[in-house]
């Protein structure tokens, strides 16, 4: 029985691996970890696999989904970092303080075009925040600025989470039920 469980587990894990690879191959700005527990602290690592055809990436703008709280981006050497705050329709409590405005957009812009990300190279852009307490799909829309043109990774399926058929899908994070009442964690 142990062998059968191990084989079944391996088959499921292998299937999930291939599904993740298939989803990642359709999008060119994807999240490193595409699933996380509701209510937990989440480190969003945006993988930029290529740039606009034949042009270098000069900027990445991430539009945060509703419910993603307390975003703190990681600086990158050679890149200017900016955040945009907006008043929240639904304030929340953090460390005993009511938060009425929060980061809704994070922007990395190359300081010198010589430091731009060439089309043939790969890089990551990182931020962290707290996930909503309810499970569901979170879509991070990413605008990739290039020396020539831009790519707007913002398409979201009308129904479900399959990005099949989308030309420029947003980066998907599946927020899974935690099964526990969670407090704040770092």
C-alpha cells in the first residue's frame, strides 16, 4: 500500500509540475510561487523571462489586486523604486492601527538605459505583503516598459483561472484556504 500511495503522490505531483510549467510558458511575467495560504504573508517574486521583441526592459509596473495589503517592494540596484498610494474603500487593521490608504502600485524604472534588462536575459522583481483571509484568485497586472514599446500583462479570463487563449495574461496567485485562523506574520 505504501508503494501505491507514493506512486499516486508522485503522479499527482508530476501532473501539477507540468500544469505549472504549461501555465508559466503562456505568460512571460509570472509569479515564482503561484499558490499561497489565505491570510499569510506572501513574497511575490515576478519573473521577467524576456522583454519586448528585440528591445530591453526599462520598467516594470505592478498593479496590486484588491485585498493585497501592506505591500513593501524590494529595491534593485540601478533601478528607481516608486509606490502609489490610494485611499481604501475598505480600511483594515494592522498592528493596532487602522489603515485607510495603502500601496496599489509598485514601479521599478531603470536609472540608466545601460542597466536595462536585455531581451535575452532574465530577472526578478520582488515585493511582499499580506494576503486576504479568504481563498480565491488574485491577479497581478504588470506593465512592462521597454526601450521600444511596452507589454501590458493584464488580461484576466472572463471565468475561472485558465489563461488559455489569452495573449497577455496577468500573473495569477491562487490563494488557498488556510484551515486556521491566522494572525499577522512576517
